[in-house]
C-alpha cells in the first residue's frame, strides 16, 4: 500500500498542502492514506508524521513530495529511513533533491546509501573540526568544556560544611548558589571530593 505524507512549515493557513496532495494522489496514494502536518520541519512534535509512521506496515511504501518534507535534518532522515527499511517499508521521493530515491528498487537504495554516507561524512567533519578547535585553544592556554559551577574556595567550603553532620544542604546550596544535584557532583554527603571537585582544585 502507498502511504503519503505532506507538510507545510506555517500553521497559520498561509501555505497550502494542495500541491503536495495533488502530487501524491497522481502517483496512486489514496486520499484517506495521506497524513499531513502544518509545522516547522525542525519540530519534534509532528503528530501527522507520528501517525503516518505508526500506520505503515511491512510491504508499504511511504511517498513524500520532497525529501525535506519528512526529515528534520539529514541525520534524522537517515535514521528514519533505516528504521523503515528494518520494518520492510520503502520510501519514494517524487521531486526535488532526492527524487531518484525509491528504496523499493536497487538504484533507489544505492541513491539513499549515498545520502547516508554523506550524513556520516558530515558527522566526522564536525567531530574533526571540534577536536582541532580544542587543540588550537589548548595551544593558546585555553581549555574547552563546561565551566565549573564552584570555585576552589567554594569547593573547600563545601568539603568542610558537608563533613559537619549539622550542615543543612539546602542552606549550603543557597549560600553557594547551586542546586543539591550540582553540589553532589563536587563533594559527597560526607564531604569527600568527587571528580568535579578534584578537577577544580587541580586547575
């Protein structure tokens, strides 16, 4: 069975789904098998897409007008289509970039494989640039990563206070300006240093 999905970015009615619906109907998708959303592609909560994915069964083909109608990003798209493939569901793209994708055919699977490889390549590039940036910063005396929530003096205060059984954790956190969860990243309930606390004192 062919199942269609259509999406426009604006929910205010200024954009129409008609063009996409007509294209889906033209390739044989039945009107009652078209799911749609009026929402940005970057949103996680797209009820139409969620319902569409749940409705798909082994042997079905998901048909979209353009590739960007379905995926929030290339990575999200690759994950979604891989999941569909594992369920025995195909994907067919009608127009735009990726129009050659039809995972029910060998050529279409090859085309999607190229997209998947590009997504992996993009991830590797981002990782390499991040590592190179951190190395460059270290060479200039700067270190990357999250800043410490407590200073050296605050960690020592926390150590001493937590070693005292009468200390109120709530009052100590108020004085330090942190939450109990943050406090316990630096010292344990008996005032012993934890990894974050050790790193602060060693910095």
